[in-house]
C-alpha cells in the first residue's frame, strides 16, 4: 500500500480510481475521510467518502484502499452507497465534524479553531496526528496552495508553530444531531491551574462551555467554576443537568456556592439544594439566610476548630482529618461545647509546639470577632487593621458562625473581573498574624 503524508484539505477533491483487471478508471472524487472514534491518541482513518461521477455519495472502508498519493486515491473494490455500506456507529468525518470546531490547546492554555487536519502514514494505516490552527491551514482551505506551502516552509522563522498534536485534544462525544464537542484527556487537564482552565472555559462557545465542564471531575470543575464571572457561571448552570450542577456546587467553597445560588430563581435553587449532600446543603442554606452585604453573607462555614482540653499532638491529629473540608487551614479556633470561641492559634504555632503541650497554653485568648450583621466595610476594615487573613463571625450570643477570609473581604471593594484574578487565600498563600499581641 502506498500512503503519503497530507492535510485533509489537500485530500478533498482528489480523484478516486477503481483498479480492476490491471486497469483503472475514475469513479469520483474524495468527499471526506473518517475515523471510527477518537479514543486513541492518534486515530486511524477507517473510511473514505466518495462523491461518485453520477453525483451520489458512496463509502469505501479503508481496507479497500490500495494507494493514497498526491495525485489520486486508488481503491481495490467498488465503494457502496451509504444505505448499503457498513459504516461504524459513531464514526467521525474529518472535514464535516472536526474542521472549524474549537479545541483546547493544553500547552498554550487557550482555545483555538481547527483550520485543517494533518494525516500521516503509520505502517498500513493513515493516522490523524495534528490540528493546524494557523494561517497556513486557512490558505489550504481557500485553495491558495502556493501561499500555504510558503507559510509551511517559513513557519519556523516567520510564524509560531501552528500544529497541535492530536493527543492533546479528543472528541468527547458525537451525536449526528449535535455539533462535535471536544475534550482534553483528563491527565492533561488535571495539570492546568484552575484559573487557566477558567480562562479556557470563558473563551469557548456557550454550548461548549457546559460540555467541557461536564467532562471534568467534580472537584476540578468546582475549582474552575469559582474563578468564572457570575454571568458565565449562570449561563453554564442553565445547560447542566440538575444533579451534575449539584455535584459541582457542593464541591465549591460554601460561601461561593451560596453567592452563586443566590443569583438563580427560587425553584432552581431549591432543586439543586435538594440534590446536594445534606450537610453541604445545610451550610449553604444557612449562608443564604444572610444579607450578602453583611459579615453573615460574606462568611464561610468551612473552618478548622478543636475542642478545649487537647494537647498539641491530639489537635494535629484532629485537624489532619478535617483539613480537606476547610477553606482556610492557617487558623485553628478553640471552641467549647456551646460553640463559643475560647481562643485561636495558627498552624505554625501547632507545628512549633511540643506534642505534649496543652492547646490552651499555646492559643491566643484575646480573639477579635465581628458580628453577623457587621457591614462589609466594617469586616474589611477589621481585617486590614489587624493584618489578619481571616476574622471569626459570631452571633448575638457570642457563638461562632463562620469566618470571613481576606480575599472575600477585598472582594467587596473590587470589580468582579479584577477580584477573580486574585489568589484564593485558602488555597495558595498564608500569613501567621492571627490576633493583636
């Protein structure tokens, strides 16, 4: 079998010849090429669609191909009309289903459009190896072959590399009634920072935004969701199934989840809360009760606490088990059976203290707090005055209700676009100052 490296745009319209009894005759031209699925990193071409000389559309399995050269495609068996051909279920047509679709460039952390597709021989198969997202692909599609070749020859000196290896992007699913939706293999998606992933989602079409979010695991989807502006969040939420939306929202920080659900209609809100884990739903409902302009509306209920009477070794073991569910791990509050704050200590204090030391000997007992109805400006001022990274929120009886972190306090003073760019304090930075000395 003779196969050559080529782009899909170069294959389209190429004469198709039928070889028989030592002679060949032209029977049509290449209409499209197909792959059975994209589960492989570099999927093999499985068939050729042919526009026959009589104007009909026919299909030839790749096994009947004897040659694909720069001049022609040669078949060893007569192609069949589509209604008689054995076409694999879920097959993708390269020109029809993949060209002009958006893909995620994982390495470049951006969304790009497929202008052309590159094929290369591998043994007895022809495989899809790359997507061309640059100007050369457009020139080929327009039939300006000379300029396309010139750009290819000079690419290394004049333009950035415009080929993206196909193992970086694969179709997620294909329904003939729907446009193709693309996904990045999970092991590569996992290495993208949530802020970069949010940027990728933001750049996608509205329909593809939901498709990409659907393809992510719940925790990663939640991390990326928190970075999106509220309009994009709400748009995606409309396209997600309620149970999937609930799975994502319950993995968000509870204060961010409450902010989002506070924007949806009551029926949708109630439905999502019903589908969430009971404990998560309870915390989010509690936050939704408070005016968003107060400390109660800003706080999160995900914080670390220990009971009094423990020694440092026991306290470390306690918070080690609870840390996964806390938004902030740098402050540990000492709380009695009535939920009143007796003291606070930092993670640094815990690590530096001897294991047998009682927690009460290390904690700071002069704890600055704010009431539930404190204004956002009052909370921000308190955090700034004492150089905190969080401040506890208490009710009228002095019982702890949650904490407001410095990033949420800053949020009230900044426009949404800018505050989404700031690091989240519970995930990426720390300070040790917890109370006035």
